C-alpha cells in the first residue's frame, strides 16, 4: 500500500484534526521550556511514564487471545523503561526529591532507560510468531532495572555521563550513537515482520523509531541540562511516545479486537497459501518407458520413490514381488514363496 492509499485528511493514518490539536500543545511546551524548563521536562517525562504503563496494560489484557506477542513484549519492556524514566524525572536537577546528587545521575538513568528501550525493540520481533515467556522476562527486566538503580545510586559505579562545567562525557556521547544503531537495527527487524502487523501500527512504530533516533542525536551535543538541544531531544522523545501511543494503545482502546482480527486474517491467508501448495498427484505423469523415472514440471527427472515422497506424505519400505523373485533368485524362489504361503492366515470360509 502506498501513501496515496491512505484515507484523505490523514498523515501516517492519524487524523489531520488530531495533528492540528497537537501543534498548539507542542508550541506551548516549547514556550514553557524557556520560562520553566523543569516543568517542561517533568510534563514530557511523566507522559512517557504513563504511556509505558498504558502499553503494558493493553498488552496484558489482550495477551490471552493474541498469538502475535510482539505487543506483549513491548508492553513488558516499556513498563520498566517507564519506571526508570520516572526515577530520571524525580532525580532531575532542581527537583529536590533526591539529595546529594548532581546532573550526572539523571543523565545516567536516561542512558540506562534508552539502552533498555532500544535493546527491547531489537528483541521484540522475535516474538511476532511465538509466545513470550512472560514471567521469566518480567524477572529479567526487574533484575536489570534494580541492578541499574543500584549501580547509579548505591554503588556509584555506573560510567559517568555528565560532568558539571564540562558537559557530556565520551561514554554518554558514544552510547547515544550505539543506541541509534540499535534502533536502526530494530527498524530493519520490524520490516521483516511487516506482513503480520497491522499496516497502521507498522508505520507508526517505524516513525516512532525515527523520532527516537533524532532525539538521541540531539542529546549528543548539549552542554547544559536546560539547553536548547536538550529541549529538542525531549520533544522528539515526546513525539516518539505519541506515535507508540497512537499505534498501540489507541488502536487497542478504540478498536480492541483489531489486532486479533488482523492476526486471524493473516493466519487464514497463510493457511490458504499452504493449501494451494499441497502437492498432489493428478493428471498425466511423464514416465520413462525404460527406467520408469518421472519428469517434473521443470523438466527434471526423478526416480519414482523420490517423486512420490516429495509430493505426498507416503513413505516407502522395500520388498520384492513374486515375479522378480523368480527372475533374480530362481534357486530360492520356490522355498520362499511356499514359506510365505504357509504363513498367510486361513480364511474362515
């Protein structure tokens, strides 16, 4: 389906009216960032936390009838990514929630959350065609989240990401590029499962990944945590979560069974293809008059056993008929045939 196939008045299958409403909100947030950056940051980050929780709730409530567990895995990961984002928001410079910390800790939390998010997007397509082991992954994400928080707050051995008066560390900048690479890889993997995703969800997820990459690039060169590039990065992160929200949460809330019907339709299509590809023996078979090989549709010759075995579920076991027994083993034929005849069951008649 090309872009021209989209309904008129929609961009990425989002109503123009909805986009028009969003523009003043974005303009308000931009203006707010210049007057009260801390409030701007808190609003943007808390939105991502709420979206992460909503994605998990949607995935959990639909997991019992969804064979495509891509959404469930995304839901699990975004729940814990949102939790780390919550700590990032509360630890941000000027919030005053945590004492004796600098701008380094919230920046470390940001990198931790983005690594977890990008790696999750890379792994998620694995579960597009199989079930997610829910409890083990919850344990894994819980352990990773707890370990990350301990590394930053308790043990203080997480690599520094921001130094007051100097800005970003090489580790932080390099990490942003690594995260961009992981998101790009996730996009390539998403392309491979495009056929089993709803087209709108696919487009929105791909757009969300693009927005994430732009956000991460913006976070590679800011000096102040209240700076312009920091604001731009947060706005693109907001856009990314809005696209995920539209693609997953709103789809599930507005049309709860759309993803289920999509999966059923895909399974029906695959079944129809499989039925068409069932190979049966019918019509005239070109058979060599001498060696008895059979010619296939592409002009290749096969022995009888191989031809039938490749086109049916039949299996072969070898024996020898009485005529061939007499021809090839004349000295033994009479004794063998008498023995076989003696072993035949006697009819009641």
